[in-house]
């Protein structure tokens, strides 16, 4: 099963200068708790933005560069490579971005975990448009707004109808 996990603002913005446009540690905590123990899949640019493999998870990086190698990550080179890898496991696989990789698997994804941040930020990468009629909301939890997390935000999970 393939799941997407991401955070977006009111305009579907997800990135700025290869970083996140906001600081929201409660969302990073949610990310860690939700993905821990599961394989995570990311584009090479998102990998470089994180800068290291994330512990406790099989890290898969997608790149077209045949000589890209990093200790602690599996490297795959095409959509087809990833889909055949995914078929071999019963685990829930989390696609964690970025924009190009979400676009690549938008037709294959089964579940969506989105953190909606009710703000408008500046940036340069957007989550693709989704036809929400095909998706059923199965859970919704407000985020806690405090000094370190100074926005209104909400954790939502959808499954494909
Ligand atoms: N808000 C969020 O939840 C969230 C989550 C993740 C990322 N982000 C943000 O998103 C931005 C990065 O997104 P992005 O779209 O620029 O980059 P990306 O999706 O992380 O990575 C793009 C790279 O993936 C590789 N790739 C793409 N299609 C491929 C294919 N079919 N086969 C093999 N490799 C393929 C290519 O690597 P090569 O060039 O090496 O070939 C491509 O340059 C950053 O700002 C990051 O902070 C936000």
C-alpha cells in the first residue's frame, strides 16, 4: 500500500528553496511517529534537503543519476523500479515528497496523510491538484497552536474511495 504524507498551506504550497516554508516542530513529530518503522520514499532533492537517512525506516531515494549512492539508503532509478519494489512488500510505504515525486505517483497512491496549515506562505513548490471527490476523509485532528507552533493546522487522513 502506498501512502503520501505531506504538509501544505492554504495554496497547496509545500516548499521554498529546497526547504519547508515554515517551522512547525509538531508536524515533524507527527511525521516521525507516523512513518517510524515503515519504508519512506523520496526524490533526490528532498533527500538532500533532509541531508541524511532517517533512522528506523528503510530510506529509498529516487534519482535518474546512475552514480548516486549514499550509505543507509536504497537508490532506485525510475517509477517502474519503485512500483516493482513496492509490489514485493505488504508494508505501508510512505512517499514523503517532494512535488515531483508526488506528481509521479498521484495515480498509484492509496492513502493521503496531509497536514493542512491555515496560513499563506511564500515559496516555489506546490502539491499537485487532487480530485477530492475520489477521496474519503477518515480522520481529522486539530494541531496544538503554541509558542513553537504558531499556526492553526490540522492532521487529516484520506483513503481512496
Ligand atoms: N511540505 C512537505 O510536506 C514537503 C515534503 C517533501 C518535500 N518538500 C519540499 O519539496 C521541495 C522538493 O521538491 P522537488 O519537486 O523540487 O524535488 P523532489 O521531488 O524531492 O526530487 C526531484 C528529483 O527526484 C528524481 N526523480 C524525479 N522523477 C524521477 C523518476 N521518474 N525516476 C527517477 N528519479 C526521479 C530526480 O532526481 P535527479 O535530479 O537526481 O535525477 C529529481 O530531480 C523542497 O522544497 C522540499 O522542502 C515539502
